[in-house]
C-alpha cells in the first residue's frame, strides 16, 4: 500500500489554479508529508481524518488528534466551481505536525490533495487561510486567573453562607456560630447607641439572656445563602399574591424562549455554521429550501421578542413611577433612579462578561476553537468598557464589534429609562405635555428609521449583505427602536386613566357587547401579530429581495410599534379580566420563577450557544428537528445558568440594595401590590422607585 500513499501524498510543488501562488521552494510541511508517505498506517489515519466533501467538511478532528505526530488544520478559502462565482468553503486537513496554519495554501494546491478531493480540480481556489487549534490558540493569562478567582470566591461564599444558615437551625451548631457572631439590629429598627451596643454584647456573654433575644444574621450571609427567609433560592421560588399585571410574566418568559430560538440559528453561523446551507438559502442550485417556509419565518421573527421586552419595560416603569409620584406628592430624583438602575444591572453584566471574555475562550476545543477565541478577543479586548458604560450602540458604532453584541438591548433600554423617567413626571404634572413629549419622540424615531431604510436601501432579508447593512445602520440603534418602549409607557398611562375613573377588573362593563368587543379586539391583535411575523415570507425564498424600498421602509419602521400596540391591547384586556383563559395561562405561577431568571437567561444564552459551536467537531446540519433539539437544550442550559447567576450575584445585589434603601429615613415600606412588578430585563425594583421618588 505504500506506493499508493506515496502517489497521494508525495511532493507538494504548488498548483496553478490557486491564485497568487507561484512555485514555492519545498517547505518543512512538504518534506514531512513526503517522509510520512512511507508509514502506511499513519497515512491511512491521516486520510481517514481529512475532510473531503466540499463546500463544508471539517473532517474527523478527534481521529486526527489521536494520530501521533499530526496536526489538524482547518483550511478556509473561496472556491469557484467550473469558473462560477467563488463561494466560501472549508476543509479539515489532518497533516504531519510540521505543517501549520501557514501551510494551508500549499496543502490545498498540491496535486496529491486534489487526488484525495477530486472536486478541487474543478475549482478555482482563492483567499486561502488556515487555523491550527494546537498551535494558534491563545493560552490562559492573568485575566483567566482573575476571572476564575472571582467566580470561585463567589461560589465559596454561597457555599459558606448556605452552611451558616443551615447551621443556625441546628442548636449545637448554632451555639458555636453564636460565639463568633455579633448582635445586629433588625432592618426596620433604629440605630442603637453605643450603650445599647455594649448591652447587646453583654447579652452575648450571657447565654440565657441571649436566648431571649434572637440574633440577627450578618447581611452578607443572608444575601448569599441559598436558604433562609432572604435566601436566593427561597426568593426565586417565592410566590407573590396575584396581581392583574401577572399576565406579563408569561409574555416575558415566552419572549425570552423565542429569542433563544432565533439566536440558536443565527449565532452558530459565525463559528461552526451549517454544512447544508444550500438547503437553507434559495440559490440557482436549489430552490427547495427552508428560507421561504413557515418554520424559518417563525425562527427569524424571534427578533420581535425584543420589542416585547421594550414594551414591558416601558409599561412597568410608567406604571410603577406613576404610583410612586402620587405617593410622594410628585417628587422624584431622576439621577438617583438612574444610579440605582445602573447598580442593579451592572454586577450581573460584569460577571457574565468576565466569564465570557476570560474563561470561555479557553474552554474551546475542536476545529472551530480558534475562530471561537478570536470572535471574543477581537471584540472584548478593545471594547469591554462600552458594556459598562452602556454606550455599546455608539462606541463602537458597528454592532458587529461590540464585546457582547446581544447586550445592545441594555444600551437602548438605559436610554429609554432616562426618557421614561422624564416623561412620566411630565405626564403626572400635565397630561397633554407628557403625551406631546412621547408623541414627538415616536414621530422622530419613525422618521429617522424611514430615512435610513430609504437612504441605504435596507431590507429584512438576512441571507445577503442587507442584513449587515441593516444591523450596522438601524437594527440596534436607540433612535430606531424607541416607539415600542414609548407605547408601553403610553399603555400604562391609559391603564392609569381607567383606574382613576374607577374602571377596574371589578367595575368594568360586563355586558355581552363589552365581552364580545373585547374578544374581537383580542383576535384582531393576535391576527396582526401573526401577520407581522409572517408577512416577511413574501421577501424570502423565490421572492427574496422582491420588496421595494417603500415596502421595506413601511415594514421596518412601523412593524415594531404595531407589535407593541397589539401587546398593549392584550395586556390591558387581561388586566381588566376580559380574557380569563389567556390571563390564567399567562399569569400561571409556573412562570414566576422563570420570569425572575429572564435577565440572566438573556445575558447567558449566547454563552451556551457559542460554546456549543466552539466545541463542535463538525458543522451543524440544518433541519427542523435538529433546530428544535438545539433550541430546547439551549433554553434549559440558559435558564440553568441564569439560576447560578441569580445565586452568585443577581439576587445578592438586590438584597444589598434593598438593605441600603431601607436605611434612608424617607423610605417607607411598599404596599403589597407594588412587589415584584418590575421586569427582570428592566429591573427597577419598587424599592428603587420609591427611594428615587423620595430623594
């Protein structure tokens, strides 16, 4: 068999069809391949592990790694078949360890490789690059150590705090803890004098007297413990009294799960991708593709879930702030409210970014590990600070360069929060002025969005450069996404008007005409939601890019506010009790803990999706079933990771901030109806709202 392998993997003189290549002198890689031809067993394993099917075949990475003295090289290039338009392609090559990523051009241009992969003989090859996971990956540095240290310290703190709280329930263990504990005031008690503190110490010295007065657990223990009245898991599963706005819990979770579906398709394409994209995108080679089907429309319309969150954020902010303005005689401190919101959002964001930037790249394994690392380092090393300043939609302006690109929502929502905190007091003092204010901003946003679409010829089609241009100029920019948020603000004002007129769930019109009218409105709203999500099919598949500029401008500018308006109709009808079946489903207590985890799931689900792609050993295969499997797995892992984030930082920060706010003398205990109203993706808690109003 040796002569056969000598023919297959002999000298590598170069190949005339590889653009810009001359006749290079023999390299170490070429010499190693020539020498390896005498080892038939090794050559068999190398050939077996090499990808041979164009355009996408990563070969057998693990088989190559198991072959002594070999390297794996992922060669990326453009191939024009029979003189046709060059299209991207990649092949995984198993070669001697003298070869590396710099030898990709030689490898693809050699006659012997083209004997192994005959299709290469029919193609003009250009733009050749290579990646070798064994030699090209960045090694862990100081940042990795810091990230592991911080994360590990938080894990140990949670374990220690949970043990402490568990120990308190055991008399013998509690006695040992008590000897080192200090007596603290309860959250609502006034500060003690030094004499009182001295007396408290004497109580600790007297077990009998100490038993008469319960000891207060240190705040840090209460905040990080999984159990106890303030424990993170206790608060996660804690049931709250029913409120009319509980229907938003179901909307929140469903929207998050839908967004994960969309990202489960889009995010892997930049790392591993799909080996059968010819079955996805309509081309002259295949018209029986997925892009014009109902499932693809459902998948791609998941971006509307973001507008659901914008609506929810505006609605809840407006609803809470109006109630607090009335309770505080119109006083509110916008700067203090923004500061509290920053402190509430940022710790979880920082921990997620630290893990993503410094730990995640070193978990990569397989053909796409280098690409996975580069996708993180190339963005985060330069632009990590824009995440912390919430300026990621302007610096960098190109959304493709943002460290955690999916966090553009937080940048927009922070700006909208400030606008909302200005608009709501304005409305409270003079309704017409508030309405004019949000109407002007909405009109300006619609006008800017329309101008961008017309000027840059943007469209909804995602499988060509339209998607890049739309993402660059318009998709994530706050000046194109404000209307959905402001409709939420306005919907809360309308609900407030109804409340002020005494029209509530108990007092609403309950005649047959009212009930029929409510259901007609609901059906129209649902129908319009389906229409908005499905109409884009007429610009995909065999009809791709058939929309003119005017049609694209109308859809891109007005579909999102219309989506929010439909949600407003359904929300108000549920709050008034006109849709009992829908309200019962969306308000189910099953949603409550999941709704609390949506912020963490939002931050972490791309980490799950990207790591899966970064550790894949072969390209994905697109099919409805495969997408559903990936989707369900990503949802479970994202919410599971969110539960960890909740315990490590998100809920402890809420406990600390609540304790801090309770120390302010102006702060009063909230009413029961104001608890747990805030959205986890727009989390100004009721306590923060009250303190902002009081400051």
